[in-house]
C-alpha cells in the first residue's frame, strides 16, 4: 500500500512529493477542493430519506466544504477525514462559522487505516480522491464495509469514454470502472453531471490563476526551489486541460450495494 504522502500526492495528481508541504499554501484560496458541494447535495437529497438522521463519512474531505454543506442543508451528522492537518484545521473553523460544528467532526489522519474501526454509515463520500486503495474494486469493496445494509458510496471522479483512444495514468474507461464496481458487489444507480460547461471552464481558469499566483509567491520566497513550483504549475495546467477533453467525463456517481 502507498504511504499516506504518496496517496495524497496521487489524489492531487502530484508526482514530486517535495511539493506536498506547500500544498496548503498553494490551495489557500480554495474552500472547495475538487468536489462541487451542490451536486453532492442533490445526490444525497435524491437518494436518501429522513435526511436529518443520516450519517455521512467523508473520506479525503479536504477543507470540509461538502460535509459542511450537507450538515447545513439537512441537519445530518458528518465525519470528515483528511491527510492534511491544515485542511482539517480550516474545516473545523468553517464548520463553526456555518454553525454546524456540533454536526461535523473532522479528523486528520490516514483514512485507509482509520476506517478499519468505522461502521454503520448511511453514505460514504469519495470526493475527487481517486481510488484510495489502489483501484476501484479494492476501494469500493473496503469502503462499503463502513456502510449500513442499504448504504451508498458517492464518488466524484473522472473516466474516459469507452470509444476513445486516449489514455491517462490516473483514469480508466467507463466500462472498466463499471466492471470493478460490479466485482466489488455494487452497482451504479446514478450519474450527475455539471450542467453548464462554460461555467466549469471559467471556474477552472480562476483556479489556475490562484495556483499560479501562489506558486509565484513561493518562488520569490524560495528561489532555490523555483523549478519545483514551476513544474507544479505546468502539471496543473495539463490536468485542467485533461478535465476539459470531450472524451473525459467527471460526474458524481452513486453506487449501491447489490
């Protein structure tokens, strides 16, 4: 199994682990990291009842934007886990600011180890974390053990269109994803896509601007590491371009135990 640092790097499409200590600074302008809370909210609303009674496990919760939104909307309880302490500190601050700190618990650590002692959740969220146990089969099979009998896993991630010749080291084709889902004893019951492509493009452009600005600030503070930050900017630009390909789709997917 990858180390926690390697797992965090993979979830953020990072190659050079030396950048990890600087990630909180680079992403300080981001409250939402990777996952749109509004789509997650609608997935929960659509596929659950008695919303105030549900228990949600948010793996790789980042700064807690999704959990905080769900708790504020539904009055449900959420446990968020992330490997970056600074993100957890910010999540706790934001939960208190929104008045949901009694509903949201955020903990720093390795979610892959911490879930060994967790169970009886109605929903597990994997928001742009990628397959944290190496592939989708292993990830869904393990995470599903934290759920109640009719529990759901809601996954925000990307896949490649089956007819495409494009390949990416962090993505599989939809057919392969669904094969692994079935092998894990689950089935996809819904896919929810962002509605307005132009708004997504604008959002990506703004996020890249923030990343460039913070990296340039770090280059001034640490000129000896200029190449590290330059490489990170270039890689992020490429990854955002991948997300806008016509043969790459990034929905919120809802899976249920078979």
